[in-house]
């Protein structure tokens, strides 16, 4: 079987990973894999069932009851939680924060690793997350660490939420982002960190198109033929 081409994008919340990865995937005809959505689906399960998210033992054991899968509809990733399509329910701040909390547990990460690796083995993918270049796909052909200042990321989130008609305060969002970064970067297992061979991209002063073009150019430099 022909080896697939894998692009890994890691970085903190709100850096624009998913928007950019989706566009790169469209341009290259790759599959976009949003691993954050998988953690969010698991978090939704625990929130719905009223779990105490600090209870690692209980959360870990319950992972056996959960199956997360993905499928694609018109090129868009859909996340299935025990066969239910939950894609429309996982984009809230509450679910994002819960995902950040439970993703620090080894049992939760183990439940998703094989699915992520299988997707990368079977298709050309651009996969985004926190540990893709470091742990999930250490052999990825092209690795990017995408970030932006906390202020830029907070303003972006604020606008997104405002567009959805949600009332929020910029200060609160910035505080939330800093807290989430701290948790994701300082946990014991699979912390968010730049892989040694990843290219560092600070998108604070770049447009989306500039970042997309830069990533495609980097992939070409790293053996992508098209
Ligand atoms: O990218 P996101 O905001 O949808 O991710 C939600 C949370 O899931 C994030 O705060 C940390 C966790 N996550 C992770 O630990 N590893 C990944 N590869 C992706 C997400």
C-alpha cells in the first residue's frame, strides 16, 4: 500500500488550527482530522451523565462504555458518540473546558489513540490537536506548531461567540484561554509542546490565507508531490 502523507498541526486553543487545517485539506484533497472534537465528544458523555470530572478513576473506568467514531459528510468531519452524531453539540466553552480536563487522563487518551493513527495510516491527512506531532504521529511528514498571542486568540473567540449570539466578556475569554493553555501544557501525559522537528508559526500578524499558503509550501519542501 502506498504510504500516506501526514501533516500534523499542534498549538493552543484559538490559534486558528481548525480553520486553517480545513482549508489546507480542501486545497490538497486531504482528509481533515479534528482530534479535539473526539475529546469533546467524550467530555459530552461525562457531562451528560453528571460525572465529577475530577474523579480520574471513575472517568477512566467509564471509558469502556464509550465509543467515539468519525465519518465524513460532504467532506465535513462528523463525530459519533456511541453511534449518535454529536457534532452540533460539542462546540460550547463548557464542553471545551471539560475536554481539556478529561484529556489529562491516560485512559481517555488511550481510548482515542488507535482511531487517530488508523485514520492517518489509511488516508492523506492533516490532523490537528495538542500531541499530534509529538506522540500520535511522530513520523508525520510535516509538523507545524501554530500559535498566536493570547490577546489575538481571545479576540477571535470573542467574535466567534458574538456571531453565534452568545453574550460574553473579552476578559473572561482571555482568562479562560490562559487557564486552558496552562492545563494543556502542564499536564503529565501528552502535554502540548512543540515537537523538535516542528516548524513554529506565530499567526498573530498573518492572515488565514498566508498561513495556509505557508503550510502548503512547507509540505512541498517536505516531499509532498502536487
Ligand atoms: O482543540 P479543541 O479546543 O477542540 O480541544 C479541546 C480540548 O481537548 C483541549 O483543550 C485539550 C484536548 N485535546 C487534547 O488533549 N489532545 C488533542 N490532540 C486535542 C485536544
